[in-house]
């Protein structure tokens, strides 16, 4: 078979160049499939990654709250596990609000590699300004560490999180809440908590809230110690906020800490489980649609090669008579399929690149604000699109190629003379 | 026995039809190296079918065919294909040149498939073969730029590409005018005289038959006569 493949490639390519228009149409079909596959998947993956990045960056990777993760098991239930145990007259024990042993947990979490952790106290407060009232979900944070746990600053105007350090009377509220109160940056709000403590707080910065979740605009931030005083619970913390170097490790780290300390350590994946599930479905739909594009392209390839086999019956007969084998015949037409796939992929790469450039340049207006379409451009997508289309074209060529191999030269010769 | 090709009791029956049809019945003959055999007979008498059997394009239902002393009925399809490539050349009534390739490339194809020579040597040999058939100035032309006679001579050059000992022709002059027919017949005769090839040529054409050493006549799938050409006795 020395030089045999080169010869088959030459024969196959000769068939393609002999019918330039039909070949061009089949190549264009593959190119459009590949190009749109690239553009659509870049867009889908881009918006998805953007969403996940927002999820990951705008909140701690793991949060532990002071709700216990289930009713405490009775000693009798633990002794007879699996048996039906009835214990009567069980009274719920009043747990002290706040995380027990939080400083030990914090130290333990911080000891893990790549972990940043900070305590927080979260509670509901009311803010009053100029006779208007708004309910806020106030988070008391450690301003020195908070920056490293959640990336707030790019959404802040007028100040940064670290400004809360050394400003015990400072508060950060959302733009929406400030608007509803009629307050501006630097105005002083009257804050009162459920514990009956009231305090004045100056607006240090405003958060631009982009979270679609209802009520998200009620989030407000103050210094941890200020918050503890507001709730009259000095040295109490009801949340630990954890950030990891690798966000994907969150479920494992959360599970490890949960076994050691009890409480519910909630990873960001768990928190957004519904969203992650819908993203998975989203992915399936994306790939189904884009694969359909490649499938349609392979119909064009099938059609062209099938026609070529029929038109080249005489060539097949003489080549077989001359001493070319059945597999040579199949190879000749498979070469055509592979060539169409490769050529179509290369053109498709160019088309996809062009589409992505156009999409990246196109401004999209959302509520009067200009946004860019987030695109995820990775070489892997090119490899997938190219590989899949070459494979599809080869499979599409396989059926006619097999038919070519099975043609009986004698029948063609009889018919031709 | 040093016959180039020999058949004994060869038959071919088409079983696919409702009633089996005998294409070839009990054909036995032998052709020596350097012999030019014409097979004559009315159309439908089975001469082409016999030729396909001799060229290993079809398998006999009965009997055996020896090529250079080797029995062929037990060979695998792959082995038969290899034998066609190296030992057998075909010329048909229709030229069957590949339209996308030049005369030279058409002649080069079987050599490229065999892969015994390198590219330069293949093209040199193809040019030589074409020149020996009077086509020296047409090597770069595609088949559609050649006349019918020229095409048929390119087809003969292609059949000779791998230097086969056996040349099988099916009505090689069937589509040609007198002048071209004579040129083709002269070329075939020269191949036998000067190069010692064996030619078996199915034909209607009396000019071809007149040039042959031997004439085998067929009717109704059988050989009914096998005679030396008196005018060509060696």
C-alpha cells in the first residue's frame, strides 16, 4: 500500500474538483454548521460562565449559618438505629442564637489550604430617613477580610468596603434602597434592630444591585462590631463566610467541615442547585441544536458523494479491472468525505471567528444600559466542532463508499459497451 | 505445460434469474506466450462473459483457469485483484479513461497503484508507452481533447502500464473508423511479435481477426471452432 493512500487522495480530490459547484455547496454546508456551532456555543458558554462567575464572586463559596442541620437524634434512636423508636415528651432545647465555638471553627477553616474565612452577623433592621422606612438585611462584616471573600468593590460607588474599618457608624446600602428612602451618599439613616437598639448610620457607599433575586436590593453592610451592638449580642456571630482558592472544591470542603463541626456548611453549588440543574439542561439543548446543524451539513456531504459514486461507475469499473481493490474504491470516496469535512471545518473556523467578532462588537441594550454579549472563546470548541464535522462527513461518506466498493465491475462493463 | 493461459471445462451460469442462464458452457482452450487469439461470434454468444472470466473479473461456476500455470479459482478476491494488477491488461470497446486526468496520468495510474517504480520512472515509462503508440505529443491532454482513435490507443498504453503478459481486449475497434482500427490492430500485432505478449481479443471485426494467429468461434455459449489463421502461420 506504499503511496496507495496518496493515490486515493488524488483520485478523490479529482472527483471533487470536477464538480466545483456541488462541492462548494457541500463545503459551505459544513462551514455554516461549524461556524454557527462555534458562535452559538461561545455565546451559550459565555453567558453561562458569566452567570456562574457572578454566583461565585458575589457571595462566599461556603456559608455556615446558625441553624442546626436537623433535629438532634435521641440517644435511644442512636442505640437502636433502624428500629421504630418512639420517645415522648421531647422538648426542643433552646439553642443560643449564634454559632457555638465559632472562633474555633474559624481557626479550623482558616487552617485548610487556600481558605479565607471571616465571621459575620446577619439580622433584620429598619432604616428610617426623612420619615420613610425601609427594611434591610444587614450583614455585619470584618472589613479587613471581607474584600478577600466577596468581590463587592466593583459594584460600589462612593467608597469601598474597607472604609467601614474605622467608621463604626458607617453603612453601605443599595442604590435602590437609597432611592426609596430619598437618601444620598453621606446622609445619615436611623437604624433600629429587633433587639430594640437604635443607632445612627452614615451612608459610606452605594451598591449597584444586579442580582435578579427579589429582595436582593435590601442587603446592607456594616462593621461586625456595630452590628453586634445593634443586636445587643456582643461577640456573637451567626455566619461564617468562607472563600476558597478553587471554587470547585467547595462541596468537598463544606462536607469535611460539616462532619467535624455540625451545622450546615452550604457550598455555592448547593445554594444554587436549581440554577446548576437548569444550566445542565441548557447545555444539553445547546449541544442538541448545534449538533443538528452539523447533522444537516452531513446530509449535503452524503448527497454529493452518493451522486459522485453513481457518476463514477465507469471509473470504478476500469479501476477495478486494472487491479484496484474494493477497499481502494471505498477509500477513494471516504477521502472525499474527509476532505469536505476538513475544508468545511477550516472555512467554518473562519466564519465562526467572524461571527464571534461581530457578536463581541455588538452592544446589547438591557434597561437602557449597554452590555456586551459575554463570549467564551476557547480552542477546545474549535477542536470539538472540527472533530465532530470531520467525523460526521466521514460517516456520511461511508454509506456511498461502501456501495462503491460493492459495485460489480462486470455489470458496469456489460452495460457500458 | 507452458501455456500463458489455459481453461478446462469452464462454465458460467447466472443463477439470479428465474431460469438459470448459461453464459459460458464447457470452454477449454490454451494460449501460448506470444500468441494472438481472436474470439469471434454473434453478439450474445458469451464471448465477453468468457473474457471477464479469463480476466478474473468474474468467477466461473465450473472448471478451472490457469494463468502462467497457476490455478485461479481458489484465489481470494484480493489475490485475484493483485494478479489483475500485475499480469493482466484490459482494453474495452469504450476507452474508460478517467476524464479528470491527462493521457499520461491515466497511463500512470496502474503503475502508481502497483508502486514498484518511483514517480519519475512512472512518468517516464508512461511517456514512452504513449510515444510508442504514436501519442508522443498528446501526453498532457485530457481525454476530451483526444480523438476516438487516440483515446483507444491511450487505453492500450494504460493496459500495458504494468507490463502484463496477458492482454485481454473486448471489441477494441468497435467504436473506431477504418484508419484508426488499422492503427490499433497494427499496435496489437506488434505487441505480440516484438514483446511476446499473449493477446486474447473478442471481436466482430474481420480486420482484427485477420491479424490474429488463431480464431476461436463461439455460438450459444460454446466454442464451435478453433482454427489457425492460414494467412498467419508462423
